[in-house]
């Protein structure tokens, strides 16, 4: 891997991940959105908090922070800075632990869960609210697959750029563009393995001549790829619509699948001692 051609974050397989796969973190955008929801739901009278939030915060103070109840302060100057610091400076565990406590509380503030769920989706956060529980959008294994592809493709600028474009499009919510760029990453590697072609099938056929590929595995790869490449299928039909029929789950799946394709092709090519142009610009 030529680390001189990419950033440190890309070499480590971190910075290029779409926001949905950046587990164990909360973006600045998401933090700001969460604070807007919380702050907007707080109610004060004569600068003293009251209502559901007063009960939730008092219970949190005693049952989760293990502090004396008579030390709880209900004033605006105590409540707001403490909550704001939690949201903007707390770890992802501290933030979601507190929010889940509030959402599951018998005195859950009115529509707090709806506001949190909407803004986690809107900001493409790595965690989403389902019912009263937070779940990661994708697993660590999914993120690891994409990270590995960035490392494997580091010496192939064309494929690397397409993977990066796909991740950025997913973060921006441009699902069709993300899928297109994921497929282009596979095509970029394929053209290196089978010069003069633009599709995966000739590349796998070329690899078969040098290194054994299980037939079922090859067909599985081709079926997924054909789904995006057929002129009546996703790539030439849905992706050309002004309002595409693909969504976040489609885009993230294809990024993972195509990332696996890229890593697989690179590994097979290396095992078969096939030449791969390290200065690929496709």
C-alpha cells in the first residue's frame, strides 16, 4: 500500500467511512441537532426547571450519577450548562446512555423520542432510535469491510477515489450517487485485471485462468453486479430517475458489497501474480 498517495486517515481506513459507519462517535452536526431538540423541550418558570424534565433530571442525578437528592439544583444556570456540556463534549456512550434513560423514563418529555429519532436520521448518524432503544445502523464488521477496501485500493487511485466518493455521497444522503460510485470502484479494479473491458465478468474470467475461483462464489458476485448493471435494472433505470427508488439501506449495502468485491479482486490478483497498475487513474 502506497501511503504517500493518501491521507493518514484513509490509510488507517477511518476518515473515508460514511458517517453511518463511524461507530463510537457523534458528529458535530448530530450533537448540535440533539441539543436543539433537548433545549427546545426544556421548560422553566422563574428560571427553575419544572415538568417532566425536572423529574427525569432529578432521577438521573440520584439513580445514575449516584448523587444526594438534596444536592440537585433545578435552576437554569445549573441545568442548561450541564446538559449542554454532556451533548457537546460527552462521549457517544454518555450521550446515548442519557437519552435512552430519558426516553424510557415514565415521565418522558413530550415527543422527545420523535425529535431525537428524526434528527439522528436527518444527520445520517451511526446510531438510530427504534422504539425506546438505540441501535447502530451497521455493524463493526460492515465498517471493517469498507475500511479494508480503502486500504486494499490505496495503490489504485481510481478505485480509491470512487470508494471515497461513494462514502461521501452516503454521508450526504445521495443514495443513487453512492451506489453508482460503489459500482465504479469495482469497474476500476476490473479494468486493471482485464484491460479493454469495463465490467466485472471479464475480470473474473481472467482471474479464473490463473487462480481458482469457486463457481458459486463467482456467480454470486456476478448476480449482485448484474443487478446494478443491467439496462433494465437499477443502474440504468432507477439511478437515472430524478427521484430514485433507492434508499439508505440500498446504498450502504452496495458500498459494503462493492468494497468486498474490490478487496477480493485485489487479493486474487496478488495471489495469481497478475500485474496491477499502481498508477491507475480510472
